[in-house]
C-alpha cells in the first residue's frame, strides 16, 4: 500500500465516525453565521461530546461552500 491509498482509507474511516447535527436556530452568541444564506451544523468525532460547547460549520445555500465557524459554548 502506498501513502495515497493509506490516506484514502483514513479519510473514509474518519467520515464514518463524524456525527453531524443540523440546527434550525442559531445558538446564542454564535457570530459570523448568516441564517438566510447558510445551513448550520455542529459536529463531533467518534461520538465524543464537548461539555457545554460544540464545533460549528456553515454551508452556503447558494454555492455549497463550507466555512468552519469554530468552537462555541461554555
């Protein structure tokens, strides 16, 4: 196996272990998100929940581009 093949295997493995949650309302204090133009998701890896906070990603409704909004919460 070469490095490229190993990288593809790791990528597939991580994709299988990401949990996404779509939000209909913007969490209090989350800045930089445009609800009229984007969808909002939080994500966790391997099911590990952050106590009091989450990491957020916004997806443009028009272009499909993805923006990492960072960690927000307690």
